C-alpha cells in the first residue's frame, strides 16, 4: 500500500513539474506553491495545508490533476518522526563517500 501511495504522489508531482516547467501554471498558483514549499521546509504542516485548500478552492480547474499528490505529500511528511533529519543525514554521507574514494586510490598507486 505504501509503495502505491508514493508512486501516486510521484506521478502527480511529475504532472505539477511538467506544468511548471512548460509555463502552464498561472502566476497566483506558482506563488502559492512557492509559499507552500516554504511552509513544508519549515515543517509548518497546518500552514501548508491551508495553502493547499486555498489552491483547491480558488484554482480547482488548474490544480486538480496534481494537487491531490501535494495533499498526500503534506499528510505523509507530517506523519514522519522528524522530517528534516533524513535530508541532513543524506547530505553528510555524500561528503564522506568522496573521501574514501581518494583513500582507495592512494594504496592502489603505492602498489
């Protein structure tokens, strides 16, 4: 079930991304989505949800294909224990991964 939810969110966000990159979204929708993303980044779930609701009420025809994915993303992210920790953890190993690659090259050159 969880994979289906993630796949559905991903599909809907791809529709949003395509609409955004091809200039198919009105300025008010783009502005509200930018605000919604900021609220998500700050873990202000209620504020993000309120922006989601205002988009659905004011721009239903423009957002109906993908806004359900945003709603589910808000709900799923809200239910995570600490939403920003995985992003921080992901960034740190990327730096650490680069260092062992250099260390691995040195012993090979010594042989």
